C-alpha cells in the first residue's frame, strides 16, 4: 500500500511540475507579446530628422527590469530585441522541460491508455520550424 501511495505522490508531483511549467510558458509568452508590441510601436514612431541624442526629449523611456531608462531609439530597439531573444530561449527551454515531464508522467503511468505511445511520442518529438 505504501508503494502505491509513493507512486501516486510521484505522479502528482510530476503533474504539478508540468502545470507550473505550462503557467510559466503562458507568462513568458505574455512578456514576449508585450515586447513585440513595443518593438512595433517604436518602428511606427516618427524618427527625428537630424540632431543628436543630446536632447532629452528625443529619447524613449523604457522599463527593463523594474526601473526607467531614457535611451535613444536605436538603443531602445536593441534592448527590446535582446530581451526578445532571451524570452525565446526561455520558452524553448520550458517547452523542452514540459516534454520531459510528460514523458516522465507517461513512464509513471499518469497518461491515460486512450493516448497510445505512438501518439504521445509524435507529440513529444514535434519541433518548430525555425
């Protein structure tokens, strides 16, 4: 009986980890979408004609990591692009983690029999075309 309880507890732990990873993907995706919106807004803003960045009104306020920065339009775009690349890496890593957790859940018997091993394997080996 204790072995059954331990097995169920392990399945539950893996399932909770899987749900937490899924929530993390959603959060990262929201941040990624906000970056896309900011990048699009920066591209649509009229570019100043002539002059240098010495004038404070010509910069943009960004809030990376909880504080505000006044930066040039090019620097703002670079910051957003770097953050976007970081978010892309994080989401890929988290999705890979989800696949490993799903595989572990299947090994522990936490996947219903109606989902055969061939279908589960096909779902876990899918790759994005990039």
